[in-house]
C-alpha cells in the first residue's frame, strides 16, 4: 500500500458505464476509492500465503488489485533536494471463473494505470497513463502494459522498470533501471535512474500479510527499501545528475480495506542510523470504530519487526491548505519500545496529485522531537482528504 493502495476504482467504472442517472438505492459502503468492496470470486489476501521469488515480482491477475510503487529522495550535484515517483497499478475487472478461456484481441479483464511525478522546491509535475489488457502472461512485444517476472520488467508504454540482474543467485530487484517522461521542450519532465539494492527484500506484517483493519482485511506486502540511486532528472526543460535513496513497495490484494475506512496516512522513512521505518494510519476500521495503525521497524541488515497497535503512535500537528483542502503536513511519530520520538514534516506542501483518484504525496524530512536534530528523510502519502 503506502505507499500504494490505489487502483482504478470500481465507482469510476460504474460511473462511466451507467451515465448520470440517480441511483434508486444508496451505494453500499466500500471504503476509500472502492477498496473496501466485497471481492467475491477473487483470491483473498490471507495470512500464511507462501511467497516465491522471482515469481511474485510478477502480476497476480487472480487478485483484484496490485501495484509496483517507487519513491525516491534525491539531490543534485549542488545538494538541492528532488523527489520522484514511479507507479504501475493493475486492477482485475472480473473474477477468474468469469474470464474467457481464450482471450481475443478485444478482451479486457485487466486495467492498468501508471503515475509519475517529479518535484523540486515548489515545483511538482505529475503525469498519468492508462492501458487495458487480459490475464495472459504479458509480452512487451504484444501488450501496451504489463509485468513479467522472468526477467523482471514492468511497463506502460515507454514508462518502464526493468531488472539488470544477470546473476541467477541474486534477486531480480537487486538492480533496476527506471525511466519515465512527459511533456516537451521547456515543459519536459522525467527521469532515467539506476537502482542498486544494499539490503534484502522485507516482508511486512506476518510473513508478508499486512493486516489493514480489525476485521482482517489486508494485503500481501513486500518492500525493497535499500536502494541507492544514481541517474538524471529532467524538470522545466533542464536535466541534472542526481543521487539518493529509493523505496519500492509491492502489494496485492482483493479487498484491501474495511468498508468504513475513509483513507490513510502512509510513511516510508530512511533514518540516518541505517534503520528504515514503514508506518500507516488507516482512518477507521480499528477497534470500536477508531483508527487502525500498523508498521514495520527494519534493521540495517533487513530484519523486520512488526509494529502493531500501541507500539506505534501517529499524531498530526499542523495543517496547510493544499488544493482546497487542509492537509496535515507536520506529524509526530513515536515508537516507544525503540525510544523513537520524531517530527516528520513536508518541507513543501505543493505535492497534490491531480490524478483520476487524487491524493497527496511528497518528500518529508525527519527530525528529533526533543532536539530538532536531523534524523532522516522519506515519503508521505495521504488519501481521502
């Protein structure tokens, strides 16, 4: 999720197909962007799901939704910070037993959506693309969008994330190239990046099952948070060499949220001492109607410790007007068992993503609550505001 929990929502497709007539009955509660809708016929995300790699780097068409989601904190040669995002989403349109046995050229049972963004200072540029497909194993020669596990490649048009690993003993995500671009001339923006993993894959929750509500909804959630990055970023028609750190989230599910959950606040943080921290607050879906909190404490060697319930505290401290909304862009984050008490703040509020399902996402700086000393950096995503 973080980071990612977004796909082409059911309500959008219904609106496109049904026109503008008034519904006879109010629609059932389906959570933010329809992600809490019942998922009859699809494979459920469940505890105990066995993970296999490289197979699970590829698509899971029998689950309703899925994403490959990258964010990066970068800086240019002069030390000026930049941020980038690259994301590919897949959403199945019908359960496995309702699909054609032999898909034809007009068969559509999978929809794809891609987002990319580049940020520097107050500048924030965003682009979005769509494609359709079926549930066959994807082919770059045949399909506009898709993901292959051997060798790993995820793409929509010329936006791509591709493995450069040649040693079969290494994980396919250990070395990637990522590229995307939009606009032209002085309006061009995009990036070409090389990512090198300095640590292992991390499985969140219980062996990779990340619970999202007290009722048990959740996802299979794996991250690669240890990327070092080098490459170039283009913005406002100017290209700069950059270096930095990146975080890749992989998540798939059929009913991600509970029907009453209205959105989330999601953090992925690179701490200065080498630890990583993923944390989220889902608004609603907790005990007695409260919020649902969860996270993962990640040691420099990749050992992951789940953070549940009162092991994690998230409190919004200040809000700023963004796109006609009041967004909480300054937070206090506490992990009492680790002696961690942090302030997480967005240095720039102008990070609204005006995409089909809009949301806020941008770079954050991490400081010590008591001393104000720098403690790290990362990304924050907020939806449902």
